[in-house]
C-alpha cells in the first residue's frame, strides 16, 4: 500500500548537519576508494585495516572491527584476502591461542607512502578554495558535535542528565 501521509512534518535535509556530514563522508569514501584502487591496488576497507594497524600493531580482529566500525563477520573476509595478498599476518596470541593478533607485513609497509599520497590528493581536491582558517573552524565544530553525541549517547544516566541540562534538551 502506498503511503498517503499528507500532514508529514517537513524536514530540510540540505540544512541538516547530520545529512551534510553523512553525504560528505560518503563522497570522501568513494573518492578515496577510487584513488586507492587505481593507484595502489587496495580498497578503502583494506586501507582502514592497514591504517588501524599502523597505529596499533598486533591488535585482535575484534579490536580492528570495533575501531573501523564494522561487524567481526564482515571483517573476516577482508583479513582473509589481505593475508592471501601478503598485507597482513595472523599470529596466535601467546596467552590465549583462540585469539589471532594481526600484524602488517613489509609488503603493506612498502605501500604506506603511496596510500598517504592518495589521501593527501583527496584532501587537496576536497579543500580547494577553502582557507586553512575555514578548515580549522570546521574541524573544531565537528569535534564538538562528535563529543556532544558521544557524551549524550554514552548509555549512562548521569551523563544523559548532565548533558541534557547543559544543552537544554
């Protein structure tokens, strides 16, 4: 059956911070994925794993999944392919042999600079005709929005009450 709602509340998506941030993030992801595939031969999913492991080598698959924001079952085929392609190596945890720790290989290390160059090209293209001051302001505002949302949805009643009073929800 087709909806016949005629008294729906109108919503201006084009003025919504969340809508614009989400659309921009999707555009960044598509651009970076295209650039990485074309110039380095890796996907954005593989980039996320590699960039996570450059900051925290030897973390578990679950920890990687948590940090990149995907389910563990989604990560497994990505890690499988990366291992097959020689980008990562699984090693059993010394204390709990049920746990795999993931490490980058020298092959992944050798591609790092090329991946960063791709990211820098996308940054340069995306910030064309935007001043450093505007970029700084945008980053500051986005960090504050992220912090507000993180605090508000932290699942603790005391944080919800405190923030609600601060921002008068």
